[in-house]
């Protein structure tokens, strides 16, 4: 089976799971990092952390207040 066939099969499985026609063979959950604690342990400001992560200060603030961590 080539990569296209594998992707097509996976997509069809995802559609069937979403429609309730099939059960997922596994469910993966990811723990959300506590950005504020990590930043505090590194002793860096939000600005410094944002620069290191290549993102904006607003994104860091959102992560720290859990506004951008929803797994809906």
C-alpha cells in the first residue's frame, strides 16, 4: 500500500469515527504544559519567553491563563 492509499484509508476511518459508524482504536491525550510555572523556573519574563518560543507575548499570556489550551 502506498502513502496515498494509507492516507485515504485513514481519512475514511476518521470520517466513520466522526459519524459514529466506527470506534477509535485508540485515543491519545496530551497533558497541557503549565507555561507560567515553566517560565518562572527559567526565571524569564513573558517577553523573553515569547522571543525564545518564536511567538507573541499575547500568546504566552493566553497559554498562562489557559485560554489557548482548550482541547475541544
